[in-house]
C-alpha cells in the first residue's frame, strides 16, 4: 500500500486510539468523557488567551524535543536535557540581569549564553563518552542532579543575596512583548516560539543537507565504517552532545527570558527535559515531527489544567492519555497491520 | 568523630538507601540481558510504591505482622503484570523499546495518582501505621562480632539483606543455570538462539516480567521503609538512579549491587560529611553534588567502557536479517 | 482529612434548603496551589481548609460562584491558573507559597480590579493583600521546647531547600534553643529538596546516631523520612528518648505522638478566614502586608501537648510573653541570629 | 521406504512478492554429499532455511525418510535429525565453545548447568569426528575455522543425521578447507548425509556425488558430478560461458608507489603481529600477499590504511611518509581500500547505497560545496557507478542493508576503484561471491593495473592469488618470507612457504 499515506495515518490513528482508550478510562472511573475532553479542548484552544498559553508551553517542548532527537539521530541517548535546560536558564537570566544593552544585542546574547551553557553541560558527557567510553546515560543523569544543586546555589549566592530568586531580567533581554500580550489577552506567550521553530529548521538543515550532518549520522549508524572513511568519530560524538545540549540550553532561555523573566530556586526538576524525551520519540526524532509532537504535548498539558475545575476530572488523566498515545505510536507495527488488513478488504 | 563512628553511621544508612535501587537495578539487568531495554524502571517503582502503600493501608488491621511482607508481595505481582504492557508493546508489537519505556513512566505516575484520587479523594495517601512496617533489627550473633557487627549487622532492615541475597541469586540464575544461558543468548543473538530452538519471545516476556516484579519490590520497599506514604513525589528519579546503577554495574547483577551500594554510601557520606568538623564549613552545595561527581569520577577513573548486550533494543523478527 | 468530599456534599445540601441565595451577596473565593496540591499537609492544605471552613459558615458551594482551587503541575502554571480564576469571576483569589509571588504581581497588574492574596510572601500592589507569618517566632518557641527537653544537649534542624523562608525557621529555632539552654548545640542540615524522603531518613539516621535526640524539620515531604527513622529507632528501643518537631500543621495527628514532640503550627487557615471575612465585608486590605505572629496566634506550638512537661509549657508561655511584649526581638536571618543575645 | 532421506518437492518461497524459490525440487540420497550451486541471491540459503524451519514455504512439500513433514520451526528440524551450518555463523561471541554447543539442550543437575559433563561430551564428539576445538575458549577469541567446527559440533551434539553446510568454505583458508573436506568425508563414513552450498566448483568436483543447480530462484537441473565438469556447471549456474583463467597481458612495473620499511605493528592484545616487515609495490603491478589467516595480514592492512597505530618503521606512499597519518590524509594522498569486512568497515548499512558511494569524498567538490551536500551530483555519480559495475539494486535510494553481500561488495569496489587511486588495496575482495562476480572483480583489478596503478591484493584463496597477481609475497608470522613469480611457482610450494617452510634456489621446495 501507499507508504507515505501509511506514515501519515499511523500517528493519526495512534492519537485517536489514545484518546478513545482515555475516554474509556474516564467512563469506567465514573467521569463524563465528553465534558472531560471538551474541558481539555477549551483549556488548550478555548480562546486567544488559552491558545497563547498553549503556544508558550509548546515553545520549550520543541527545543527540549529537538535536543533529545538530535542526540538520538547520532546514536546517543541524552537523558540530561533537564540539567542542560537548567544551566541554560541560569545563564540566560544572568546575562539578562547583569548589564544594559540594546535589545538587538542583549536578547541574542542572552540566548547564546544559554545555548553555550547547555552546550558545555552536554559536552562533558560527550567528551567522557568519546575519550573514556563512559556511557552517556549515566553521566547525563548525574549531571542533572549536579545542575539542580549548583544552579540553586548560584541563584542564592550570586544572583541574589541569599534570596530565593534572581532579579527580573531587563526589558532589553526579554522575549515578552506587549503586542503578543494584547493579542492573547495577557497570556504569558512570548516570541520564543519563533526561536524554537527556527532552531527546528536549523536542525533539519544541518542533519539532512550538510556534510556535517552526513558525518554525524554515519557515526551514529556505524562507527567503524565512519573511521574507515576518515571521519573523526570522537569529535562527532562530542559535537553531537554539544549541539544537543545547546538546544536544551535554549529551552531554558525560553523559560528565563520569556515565561518567567527570572529564575528562582528549584526544589526539583522542571520535568520539561524528561517530557522532551517523549516529544522527540513521538516526533520520530525528526525536526518537523518534534514540532507536531510538542504542539500535541503542550496542548494536552495546558488543556489538562482546565479538566479538574470544569469537568472534575483529575489532571493525571492526561498523563494516562499521553502514555497511551505514546504506546500506540510506538506500536505502529500493530496499526500498520490493521491498516493493511483494511486495505486488503477494501480490495 | 572517629572514623569508626562515621562508618557506623554511614554504612547502615547506605544499606537501607541502596536496597530499593538494588532490586530495581537487578530488574533492569534481567530485562536488558534478554535484549529489552527498560527505561520504564522509574514507572515500575512508582507502581510498586503505590501498590505497597495502598495494600498496607487497606489490610494492615486485618493482616497484622504479615502486612509489610504481603504488601511487598502484592507490589511484586502488580509490578510484573504492569510490565506486561512494556512486554507486549516492545516484543509482540515491535515497539521502539525506549519509547515504550517512556510511556510506562507516564502511565505509571498518571495511573497511580489517578487511582489515589479515586480511592482517597485526595492527592496523597495517609501515613501507614508503624505497626505495619519492617522494623530495624540487629542480626543475631553476627551483630556481636566486633567492628563489622555494629557496622554491617546492627540497626538494619531485613530487606537490605534480602536485596543482597537476591543479587547473588540473580547472578547464579543468569550465569549458572540453563535459563540464564538462554536468557543471555536471546539478548546477544536472538536468531542464533532461535536456531537452537529457544523461544525468543517467551524468554523476553519472562525477563521483562521479572524486571517488573523486581521493580515493584524496589518501589514498595522504598515507600514502606522510607516515605511511609504515596504521593506524586514519592518516586522521583530513583528509577533512573537504578538504571544508572545497572549500566554502572555493566549489566551484571553483582556489578549492579556494587553500584547501588556505592550510590548509597556516597549519599550518606555526603550527609554525614555535613557534621564532620572541617567539612561542615563547606557550602552545602559541595556536599549535595558530591555523590554524583564521585559517580562520574569512578566511571571515568576505573570503570570505563561497558557494552550493552548486543541485541538489546532491537525487536526480533523471524526471517529478517 | 479523608472526609472532605462528604463534608462538601452535605453543606451543599443544607445550602440547598437552608440559606437563601441573596444572603451570599455573590461572594466567591478560590486558590491556586503549588505543585504540592491541596493535600500537601502544609500551607496548601491549610489554605484550602481555611477556605472550606469559611465557605461552610457562609454556605458557599464548591464550584463557580462559590469556592474552588486549581492545582499547578509546574511553576509555569501559576500565572494561567490565577488568570483562569479571575476570568471565572472569583472575587478573591489566593496564591499560596512564595513561588507564586511573581505570577501574582504580574496578573495583579493585568487585572487591576481583581482582588488577590498571597501567602508567605509580599507583593506590593494595591489589589494584593500579603499574608505572611512570623515563622521565626513560632520556631523560637519550638526551640525553647527542644532546648529544655534535650538530654544530650545536641539538637538538629533539617531544612528542605535553602531559602529566606526556611532561614526564618532555622534562625528562630536556634535562637530559642540558645535562649532556653545555652549549652545545647544545634546541627543544621539542608536536604536540597522538599520531596526526598530518603535524604531525610539518611540525615535523621546520621543525626540520631551522632547523639542528637531532637530534630526540628522544615522540609515538607523530606520530613517523612525523618519521622520514619525516628519511629523505627523508637520501635527498636522503646526506652530511647528521641523526638521530631513537626512543622506547619500539628504533625502528631499524622505521625502519632510517640516521636512527635510538638509542631510549629502556622494558622494559615484562620488567617485565610479572617481575610475572606474582611473582603466579603468590603474591607479588602489591598496593598497591605498582614504579618501573623505570636501576638495574634498566627503561629505557635500545636495543641497536642502530651509530650510537653508543665515546666516546659510554662517556659514557653513566658518566652511567648516576652516576644509579644517586644522584650526580645526574634532573629529571622542567620546574620541577625549571630548577633542575637538574650 | 524411498531411497531419499530428504525430498524437497516444488518448494516455493516469496518475500513480499519477490519469488526467492520458484518450485525448486531437491532430493538427498542417504550417505551422499549433494552440492547446491547458484549465483549470489539465487535462493540457496532461502531454500535451506525452509528445510531447517526458519522460513515457512509458500508451496510444495518436504519429505523426510519418505514421510511428509511440516517443519514449522528449527526444533522440529532438530528432532528430524536435520542440522544446519549457517552461512553467517550463528554463534554467540561472549559464550564459550561449550556454551554455544549445548545452548538449548543443556545437561544440568539440580538446576545448575553441568559444565564439566558438557565439556567432556564436546571433547568426545570432537575426537570422534576429528573436529579440533577448545571447549572452554570464548568464541570471540578463536579462529574462523574453529568457529565453523563449533557450528558443526552444534549439529552433531543434537544428533543430526542430515547436515546442511551453507557456503562453509567462503570464510576458510586453504588449509582449513582441506581439513573441512576431510571432515565431510568422516561424516559420510559415520553414515551422515550432507547438503553443501558452495560457489567453488573445484570443491564440488572433489567431494560431491551429485549437484543441483539453481538460477534466479528456479531449479535448473540435477547432475552426477562424475558426468559433468566445472565449465558446464559454471555456465549452467550463470546462464552463459564463464572463463576461469582471467587472462591478462604481463605487467610493466613502474615507479615504487608503496614502500614499507621495517614495519612493526602490535595487535589488539598488544603482541607483535607485524614484525619488521619490508615490502614494495610498484605502479602497474598487482602484488598478491599469500598467507594463512592470522599471520599479520589484518594488522598490516590497518597500519597501511591508518586504522591502527604503527609501533616502528616507515610507510611511504607516492614519496610521502604516511606513517601514523589519519585515514583521511592517507586517502587524499591516493590510497583506496576494499576492506576485508564489508559490513563492519565497507558500508554504512543504514545509508542508501547512493550515500555509501561517496563515503570518503562527500566533503569534497563536486559532492558538496562549502559544507552543503549536492544531492543531485551524488545521485548522478551513484547511478553511473551502479550502471557501470552492475550493482543489482532497485535504485540508488535503497539502503545498503537490503543488498546481497555480492552486490554490496560490487558497490564498495565501484566506489574505491572510481576514486582512481595510485594504490588500490583489495582484501578478500571475492569472499562469498559466485564465479560470475569473481570474474568481474578480477577484471577490474587488472584494469587498474593496466592503467598503471599499483594494486595490493590480500587473499587466503591461493588460486585467486595465482590467477591475478604479478608478484606474490608470502607472509608468515608477520614477516615476508619470500617473494615469488606466479609463473614460476606451484600451489604446493606456496602452501609450504605459507606454512613457514624454506625455499631453495631452483624454486623447488626442499
Ligand atoms: N529475509 C529476506 N527478505 C526479503 N528477501 C529475501 C530475504 N532473504 C532472501 N531474500 C531474497 O531471496 C533471494 C535469495 O536469497 P538467498 O539468501 O537464498 O540467496 P543465496 O542463494 O543464498 O545467495 P548467496 O549465494 O549470496 O548466499 C535474494 O536475492 C533476496 O532477494
Ligand atoms: N532483511 C532483508 N530484506 C530484504 N532482502 C534481504 C534481507 N536480508 C537479505 N536479503 C537478500 O538476501 C539475498 C542474499 O542475502 P545474503 O546475505 O545471503 O547474500 P550473500 O551474498 O550470501 O551475503 P554474503 O556474501 O555476505 O554471504 C540478498 O540478495 C539480499 O537482497
Ligand atoms: Mg546465502
Ligand atoms: Mg554468500
């Protein structure tokens, strides 16, 4: 059967199945799926305000998803997005509060600082992998905790006087805009979404069009052949983690320069980094897929906030729906089988 | 404080800290040795913690003494059943095993909290009663041995010793029995195993369910011994630490045991450190990050590379090369 | 408590027949929780209980036009949640915890004619009332209790994540110990998290093993580990004297009183009710900072006093008087503590 | 009771529409060695996998001892006494020889594998059939020859009466092949029956009783070996005349292209593998390196191509010192390399075949322009090479993995030859390929030489060395022990030299 068609249909079916099974869960546990989902829907797209909030949530998801996806494409598993995001957030705010500068300089500088910080945080596991063959999964997990505590310490001792949060960043470093707020009735939406989409384009171009991408993927597939072909394997492993970390750091910048405009002491992980793993996998580790997955994910998360008040459905139900969707996407083999069956009978 | 005092403090607390990690990491070893990557360990622990606490709260007054044991048993069974989802997805439906594992984590936390709200009408359970928990014990005779007695056999929970025992049993099963040989063959070269008449899918199903059972135990003893209730934050990252322990231990039961104990020691050392004169003047952050930095150094310094089982992560599809 | 759901129901019923609708003057109130949710056994729960209590007295129904809460699943949810409640027309919206500060001040600007209240933090806006508590004063009293109860003269304090708020608990507590028992030392540790029970248990283990016999914690869920360690040591050796001092609520109710010496309670619930009443009566203290201290019993030690000897209670009352009279000023930062003399 | 132990009648097997076996019939007599002959991708492995129960046939029936059977999985094959030595070995590297052999039917007592007992049984078997193995060695550490003996033992351990060998000799050295042939004879004497897949007609003529030829999935014909000859077989299988002795004009050696002086290389276990080796390859000549596997060929190659570190000595290419240069530098100076292990080094199996065609050149013009790949140029080049080297693939976008080893090999050779290097290194270039493909590849090598390029050929196959080389250097224990002219030497002499024997003036072995 037409392959391209299947590739489009499979995720669509997966989402539908997830939602249907979610509805069944609501039914058996005595909730009304219709009102549950309509609450979800209006909570995500109800009016310009909710749309604004959804977009705001989607922004870091795209970048975190890209970070995970990029590493995956080069054969590495970056569980450290969470930590890279936090150091990026810190760096962005640091630049945002430290000095005045015209926006054209200040804002890009702050974002670059975040990318740079994330790059270093991701580069360390990359280096240890390339140089000592240490498994990136462990190191990135450890780096998450290190980031959490170090960032908190710096907020208290450097960005504040033993306080719990930094100053608000200067307007010249902010991604917020009165225009967007007016458009979306004071939602926290900000220009970060453009940054995220631009980054997605960059990743796509880098991996699919450039010689560097050709190398990175080759190393991901077969290190021996890449070495034989004269590529520098270690260098590519490190670079891959550096870029992945940079994306994650930028996700942090979105929070620091857009959503919160400051950084405060964290008592735990933000969760965005871990959700990023799901986003990347849902999106098939492709730039475009990640954007779609992030939209789905962000809409579900934001819409969920409306479910308890409007329909009495616990927020957690959305996690269940998300999990189900991921399962069905993963089990696309099943769906393909069904689709081919249907096709056969059609004939 | 003398070294002896410090050891007497950190070793027992390392033991109870490590126990849940040991069980869960062993679960990971079984699953990955059979070729199924399992980053759903976190979720399996959540399910275990949830089951253990709910069972305990529900039956404590009827079961008395036996309650903690039966709670763990229940967690083990539910964990095994829950892991079936991962098995079906990644073995029968050839799902990407990482994806399926991630889904497991979401489903476990979402499902557990959803049920807590259904059952108790609030976001977290009450504390379980002190009569329905594992008690600290001094092991008979052994605890009287000078030096190691107080260090290793006093003020400990029986579950810690069981964890170590299970690690040794796992090693025996995986490396000394026909079952283990087949398990590893399926994880290394499923086609070869198939040609030797081994039912690849069956082996992998069994392995994943064992990991579910062990993950369930791990989560339940965490909740029963440490947090005593279940909430959204009860299991937050321990599953990933277990994953790290498994890799750190090079997919080997004894290795995983060692790694988990290492984490436990590093953790309690960092807290005890805050009370050692000299160290106590350091900013807290250094002690908070010490365990993780130590782990990375250990890996870089003397552990070095480790190879996952060759076929892990790849679904086995008959007649495909 | 467990029964909340049914309570909700029956007051809906008697609201149905009993009180006529116009009596409510359409007043309604709601809160935004932080990640802890309305049953975090801490200020979220206390606020919610305050709201429910108030609602009961005034026959408000749960839901729009009555009372409600929205749970946040991440820091990013505060602003949208606050905004939601304002848009659904709630007359008074509570933000709970210092983490909500920025979100409140932002929304307060956007919605000048809405009325907000922030708990545990200060937002200087005409339409925001700030409710703060003198945790240091309450902690001072628990410090006195600890200082007089300890047998080993070694006492522990465990904080969650270092922050000015927790610093108030720490400083006040240490001051209380110093005042009541100059020979006692206080070991201070931070777990780096409010949710890591395992860290709590390990810290407690090392503290008790090092001879500390009383631990005061201001560490949320991390405290569960402290209680579990204390209980297990007690079960193993019932004659051993070791204690935990609870925080925010009367934790003896939840952890039993075999190890719970006392608790530093914050009467967030009563504060919430007061504010709600004033606001309903058209006396919304916008722009003001309402500090609840010992003077108004906004903070203090818990009602369960089984474990406190009379002379301890006596001492507590004396010190309380001194503080209320302003004879001594309780430090609320480490810097002030270092200068603190009795 | 029929005269046949195995009868495969009109077997049909499709892979998603592609017919791999098209009504093939094969009948095996008790006690015979029956050859199965066909080009790469003709359907031999598929047919045997059907018999072994790995694939289910889409048509036809199988009879064992005249009984109709349904072999739905390898277990049933084992129970029926059918054992198979697979083309791509089915061994688990991290297991010991014994563990591999007993896997699936482990002797155990009280739930514990009785490894002692198992090893004794293995020893007994290997003695009985003359299959020398070390029961406690890890597969990763033993030679390919021994690995194959392990494969055979696996089947015997399960009491197989009928043994299938899928291209057993493709991976063996001449010595090992001799041993294998002896083993086959022993097996027959022990009353077994054998199906032997091979591309090597010489072997068929030597040991087989009958031969069934298939072409493009169709059964062509079954003949008695005594009534046929290599040329007939070759043309039967390829469907056209095949010349064996690749004739070539004699070489006109030019300047020295590759000079190796006192080269010392240590292997992965850090023992000296290449030991003060000296070697020179001239433009316009093919230098063949003959030697038994494991005498330092691999390390020599990796040293020249920059894949491993040189411990001492100097390697010069085109007057440039390339010792310990990174592979890319060396490639740029003018070296091409057809690697021994096509799957590990030769290809990125998950890349389209087209992308594999520019594996070393992607970063250069015209394939890319300051960092941006030029896909149209790459595709054009790929199509040209696929055409020119007759690589059998649907298109340049098909991933390399889906091609047969034969065609994968052609793709690699196309890529390497096309770079038109000063020095072409070909390691085992025809392993596992059918005569048609072999003939094609040999012609290409000679073509290079005739264009005045230097060619270094490393092979374990003596007749390949004899056929193609202009000079033969014999490597033994990391040293070049002799350099001989193929016209003035014999396989016996070479065999002797490769075994470390000395050489007398007249070129007659002493
Ligand atoms: N698993 C498979 N999936 C799809 N097609 C296959 C598969 N295996 C084999 N084929 C097809 O069947 C044909 C025969 O394959 P087979 O492996 O039997 O060739 P062969 O005769 O063994 O070749 P060689 O001599 O190189 O081993 C191949 O050309 C291929 O197109
Ligand atoms: N997974 C697969 N999908 C499709 N076709 C396949 C697959 N695996 C093998 N084939 C086909 O099987 C045929 C033979 O495969 P095989 O590996 O036996 O070739 P080969 O020449 O024997 O390889 P080698 O020379 O390495 O032994 C090839 O034509 C290839 O197209
Ligand atoms: Mg074949
Ligand atoms: Mg072949």
